[in-house]
C-alpha cells in the first residue's frame, strides 16, 4: 500500500499516469477541474484484504483506487454495477443508480464515503455515485480475458475476473434467461466441459440476449467469474463473446444453428392461426398450461397453427423439429394412434406467404409411434422429427400444425416447446 498525501491538480495526475495508459485509445478525457486530495492509493488486492480483515470498512478519509472496467451495464445482464480489474485482483463496484461507463474505461475510484466489504463472498465497494466517485482517465484500455478451465473457476482462483473457457457446452435446449418477476429475475443454466465439470451461467431477464436460444454446439465463452455464497456463476457480458458451434463432447452436433425456439409460455409468440373450417373453435393460447391449444369440437374443423418464416439458407446437412404435445378426447379414454396421425398433423412449406395456407404447397412430416402422446392423459410427450432436405438452402420456410375433426369424433391438441435447428 502506497501512503501519500499530496494535493494534485488534474494535469499533474494525467502526467504521472501517462505511462500506465500508453496502450489505451488516444481519446482525450478531461477529468473534473478540481484539486484531488489523496491520503492513500489502494490496489484492488489491498481493498479486498481490507474488507476481509475488518469485516467491512467505510472510508472517512480521502483515498483512491485505479482500475479498468471489464463488464458494464450496456447489455442489461447487470444493473447499477460494474466489474473492474487491475494487475492485482478484481472487485465489484455497486452504485446508487445506473452508470454510463463502458468496458475498457480506465477509471479513478474516489473512495471517501464508500464502503468496501465482502458480500455473499464477493468483494465490493458500495454506496458509489458515478458522478461523484468515478473519473474516466482513458478509454479503450481493454483487458484480455484469462484462459481458464471450469475446474480452475470452481477453485476460486479467478473470482470476479474476466475469463475465457474453452471446450464447453450447454446440455439443455432453452433460452438464456426468462423474464419472470423482479424477485426471481435471474436464470441459471448449467455449462459443462468434456471432463463433466459444471458451472452455472447466470442471466438476467433484462439481458439483451435473454430470449435468444442457447447454442447447441461446443466451444468458448468469455465471461466474468462471479461468485455468490461460494457458488461460481459465469456472467456473459455480450452474446457475441459466446462461440459454440463445434462438435459436442459426445461426438454429436457441431455447427448447428437454432432457427426457431418458441415455448408458448406466455403467448402464441410469432406463430399465426388460420381457421379454414369451423366457426366456434380455433387455435388459442392456454395460459394455465403454457401451450397453444386446439379444443375438441362437435362440429367439423380445419385449423392451422403456422410458424413465422424461417431462413434455411445456411442449412446443408440436417434439420430437425422437436416439440412437446398432448392429445386427449376424454381423459382415461385413449385416442388411437391412427386417429392422431390423421387429424393432428405437421406440415412444411417453401412457398407459403400469408393468409389461407391451403393455397400453398405443403409437405407432410409424419409422426412415428414414438412421436405420439398416450392419447389418454395430459402428460406432454416429446416429438422429434427430421425435416426434408427439400427445404435446405431456402430462406422462406414455414412449419405448421394442422388440426382436423368431424362431427363424429374430435380431440383436444396442446403443443409447446417448439425447437427447430439445422446443421
């Protein structure tokens, strides 16, 4: 720890620190034109030790720390927080409001009036004001992520630091984050390596990439190695710093592209419905069951649930459609497989535009016995269908669920968790 007591002018500070920032962008930054009184300069490791040894410490005197921002609020995955790092360690800065600071900003943190503490195992400086406590000295001072393994992250060697993990993958088909409520705003997704080490990724429902599907290949991720109550949590700062297109640990996958994911959890999403026959029934969102539903009827019906246009232009080898569904007439009385294959069908088109689907050309995608539900209960069963190669390279593909019934027999069809991906 370097103990000094000097009255600096801002010009003097800039001259003294010029060699430290020589690799940064040359954008001119004008710190506030006020004298700076400094009693102590701390590096981040010294702040961490101060917090740990005192159970928290509030600065009554003038003191400063210098660091570079490694994660900001711009992508919505953190709020009123910044992660910073220097050559000794990394900490979390907690503010009383949102900031407009950016990754790569080299900053002076004025510590008087703030508190440094260990909160839920993470070292943080709290009660900060962006306008009062932070001065940007240079921009473009980007810190390179440290290459690490999941095992090293779990060993707590890299708490709060910017890291890059290689050879990792997700093993679920989901989106990054779910917007639930402000009390349950974060979503956890497990990430694995080929040694079966596991760390969770933590994503805010407000993140700009929260609704994007998880990548289904193996590859790399740049993130902050955050920690909460001893549990390591990777915080992705930008969706484009995740590159998982390689072959998975089990030899499957590789270069898969997710073309559509729709859970129907809160609405019908971008799907459209078209009622060809039948006046009283049509596909509708069932909020309680988090599914799209076509309800049984005593009259003849033909109703379509149609996906948005999908771009298969990069698909060259394989494409699949998976979803969950249930088909029931009266619970306990089974709907026959033949009836389901005839009246609850899946189709694909390369020339449908909008409106009445029957004026376009559609190819059926047949459901095997393994793709059919029991027909006697509401348990959602998985279906996994291979799409025809005729759609490869096309940029305007639609998939549709077609429901039919007559006045003699009908059943209710529920569908959710639709996923289309290609290689």
